[in-house]
């Protein structure tokens, strides 16, 4: 008999991935399928995708994995999924979409954030929900739908994350996980329930929100998809978890001693652990959940690898950019870059933050600007790290993300700014792996995700001399941040 497997599914904003894993959480070679996609951007700040189109992309991805392994007699006993956090969409009484799926970067609701701050105590709400008032979260988005799309709002009987809609289409159940609910901005992190005060303020009844499931709950495919995917007809589909939580698990960052640093299109730095939320959540950080027993605290940067690619394309920087920067003295360009091309989330959550380059002269070139932007992202990570130190004394930083893997210079620069060693662990598809490991823990195949810690990997050590130079540049960065961004 062939060994049983778990199907891992990662629902991202820029791609959908799927692969088979064994019951030890190892990816089965040549089973990984990736389908690229993107959310549609609009000039007024929209970042959206059609729910039916996005769902078909997921179905196609599963089709391709099963087709690639159709000669295998292996049983697929479970499906574990991770998904991008903060998405929002509406459905009517028949489960049909009434709106597009809005992603975290959709900031058309930005002018309503001020209303929330005037009418509610943001500090108090932040301590309950783990989320500041910002257009990436549900409260402002729901107010925007009510104002800008009143007909759709009136027809909506259910508000969901996109992953909840996927589960509904596959099973008929209108439910969400603790993890996905925790990143909406209307979830009480300490009670693990929808937040009563915000629900009342937003005039959203509890029946209009999905039922919150436990991590041990699962669903089965409905009749239609059981016929389409007979190998999955008996599989347990576990509740979807947030991609950031999955990335921490897959990277082995599930204790207070380890922080995960990820730079993909955007960026994040996070600590996950078993226990309650911090007594006081630092002002610039968010706090969500992996499940009922574990929390995850961190900061997210809207600009990461996406900013780097955008600058390289727009400025037509040389192909050997990293080689050029590696031979230069740190911060010699004299520039200050404010890395808010896509706005700001952590640490200030200023809705109107925008990018800027300060200090240009007649000798400034494209390499100077790109290098200053790379430094600026590192400075924002340093702010996040300082606040994370209020939550835990972490000894180890584990790195992941395509942007860092493709630039050793940027990795070294971040290490020098943080003045902490950083380690790349050899874990392919960390988010996929993380969702699978959590499912394996629930199934009883592994004792706990805390015991599955990847070892090895390349270590980058900081340079004390470079750190001293970057500290001076960081002080200048913070000066302009206070002067320009805080007053925007």
C-alpha cells in the first residue's frame, strides 16, 4: 500500500500553491503546483479580485496536483490550507457574491479611519482586537461598502474572508477559523469571539458573520466536488489559517525565543507562542491568533520586495546592482528614503503616508536611491524589532521570502541595522508546510508543532562598524519620519 499524504494549499494574493506532503510534514518532490495571479489595482486605491475567478484558480491548482499524481495509489487523508489575511467580501442569502474580494492593500476606505478614531477609543479597541484602525481591516472597509455600494450592502447577508468563501463553496458551511477571524479587526483576541462593541457600532449582526470553528473541526467535500476529486472525498478539510501564522510554524518560529522575518512583496516580523496575548500590546504592533491556544504578535510593512522591484524597473538600475552596493561604504549616498509607496501599516498606521526621497544632489544616481530604499526598509524592521522586544526576548531570527533570498546584500544590510544574527532555514514553501504541520498536530501524527524545529541553514552575522553607521542614518530617517509622516 502507498503511504497516505496531506494536501497543502496556500491561497496568496500573488499566487496559489498546492503540493502533497507526507505525514512527517515533508514536501513530496515534484508535486508542487503554482499558479500566479494578481489583484486588480484601481486609481482610487482599490486592490480587488473577482471571487468566482479567484475560486476557479484554486480549483485549477488542486486539479493540477491531483493530475500530476494520478498514478499514485496514495490516499489523501487531509487538506490543510493557509490564506492571505484581512480579505473581505459579501455574499447574499444564496451564498452568491455581492461584492468583489478586497485585499489588505485596498485603501479606498482610508478617509473613514478618521471617523473611527473620532468616535471610538482606538487604544482600547487595539488592546481588545489586536488591530489599529486602518483601511486594511474590516471596520473601515465595512463602512466603505455601506457608503459606496449601498445596494450590495443591503443584499449582503454574510461577510466573509475569501478563504471562508472557498470553504463554503466546497462544503456548504459558512464558517471561519479563529486564525482568519483574528485578523479582521473585529475579533476579541482575549475571548476568541467576535467583538460585541465593534459589531454594534458597525451595525453588523452576529448572524451576518461566519461561525468561528475550533482547530479540531473539519469539513468534508460536498457531493459535486467529491465527484470531481474522488481521491479527496474522504479527506478531512481543516480550518484555514492565516499565511503569516503558517509561515511562522513552517519556519519553526513558534516560541518566544525565535522571531520570523519575511520579505516577499511586503514584509513582516513576527513572534508566535503558546499563551495569552500580551497584557499590553505595543502601539505599533498587531496581535492575532494561530488557534485558541497560540497567539502571534508582530508588525507588517506594506513595502518590501515590491518596492525593490518597482524601483529597479522604474529607475532602470544596473543588473549588477548588488555587486555595486557590496563594494560601497554604508549610507555613503547621504539620502533618506521614506518607504511608503504602498502606504504605512506598522508602526504608525498613517493612512496618508507616502514615499519620499530626501537629500538628492546633482551626483545622486539610481544606485543611491535603491540602496537608500533598502536601508529604509531595514530601519522600519528595526522599529518593529524594538517593539517586539517588549513582548519577548528573542535570541534567534529566522529569515524567509524571495526578496531576501535573491539579494545577499539586502540580507546583510538588514542584519547590520538590527545588529542581530539572522538565519535562513532550508525549508521550501514554509507557509504550506506550516498549515500541514498544524493539521498533523491535530490529527495526532506529531506531538506538537513546537517540536518540529528546522535546523541548519546559512547564518549572517552583523558587522559592528556598519551598525554604527546605520544607527546614525536611522536617526536621520526617524527625524524625517516624525517631521513628514506623522504630520501627514
